[in-house]
C-alpha cells in the first residue's frame, strides 16, 4: 500500500518543505501543492525538491487553502492520501501507523488520528478509544492534518468546500467539518483512531472562536450547513453557555455567529441564482 503525503503551502512557505521530508522509502511519495500570489514566489522552490524522485511539486496561482488541498488531491496517485501543511513533522513510525490502519480496516474510507504538539502544549483532549462518525464524543472536532483517506473511495465523491478555509473570500475556517459531513452524506466510513501521526505547533484557528469575528461567522455558517434552520437555536445556546462560562460576550458571539448564518444563506442563494441562469 502506497502513501501520498499532500503538503499544501503558500508563497515562500515552500522553502520550509524540505524540513518535512523523511529519507526515501518505496511506499511513500510527497505531493507539494504550492499556491502563489505572484510568479516571483516560484523562485523559492528549493532545488532539493526537484532532485528527489519521490517529490512532485505542482503549482496553483491564487489563494484559498481548500483550493490548494483539492489541487493536491487531484494530483495524488497513491492508495492513501495524508493531509499535511508546511509546518508539520513526521517520523517513519507515523507513516507506518497510517498505512497499517488502512490495511487492517478494509472498510475504512477516511481516518482521523491525533496531533502531537511540537512545543509541548496540549493540542486538545483526545479520547483514548476508537469511534465512527457521526457518533462523535462531545467537544471533539477534526483538523485537516489529522486526516488520511483512501483515494479510491474519496475521489469524485467528496472535496473540500472552497467557500471555507484560510484564504477563502467567504469563511476563514470550517472546511474540515464540511468535508467530513459531506463524506458521511456520501456514505463513506469515517473513523477515529487514538494514535499520533503528526507533530505540529499547538496554535490553531479554533483557538480564536471567542475572539475573532471571522471565526465566529464561520462557526455560524458551518452549523447552518450541518443542521439547517436549527443552527439559529444552536448558536443562541452556544453564545449563552459561552457567556455563562466567561469565555466570551453573549452579544458579540450571537451577533457574529448569526451574521455568518445570514451570509452563508446569501451565498447559497446567489450560487443557486447563477446556476439557474447558466442552465
């Protein structure tokens, strides 16, 4: 079974990619999807990447992390794809664990694993038992770099929603939740396994849920995507419980999550109108 590590990077971030690579092994390849906002950034592609037969660099003009992830997926050819960023670290044990998990679970389409913090802080609290979506323990959320997927199952069935994610003109985050929701709706098997498979700094977008208006708006939009009209009540409850726990202000949380719902609904209506005009 072959593993493709899909490394997404933007502009000069590509210069960090050689630090991720492990010594060559026959069952692992790297797809480096480099987004650039100006052609001058192409000079940052290290020569060492061009010299390795197990590395393929593909470029994409523009911005949007979900666009970049989709670009990497389109170029993947292995049996398994592992989602990566340009600031992660791996070891052979991690790759072995990912491959073994899919070999031992032939019904598995998408796997979620654990991140080990490189700075010693806790990324988040992980359960020590396996579970399958949608039966997720309360408070658990998924990050892209925790995910690996069987390409033959996922390809043409589910992609990252490009309206969500860093660099999107609409919502700054939430693409992982949408991806997993779409996968489950498509009938794919998504399971969590309590094994570390990557190392990463502890900072994440989710840490700004109570302080960044853009993250709050994305949260509202994601909830509407997942649950429809009940998102209004869910966000009211979220704002209230967060305020009572002194994590954030009720009025601020309510205003921004509700604005995210409203904005998402406008985006959908606009896309529907454009679609009808194109038919």
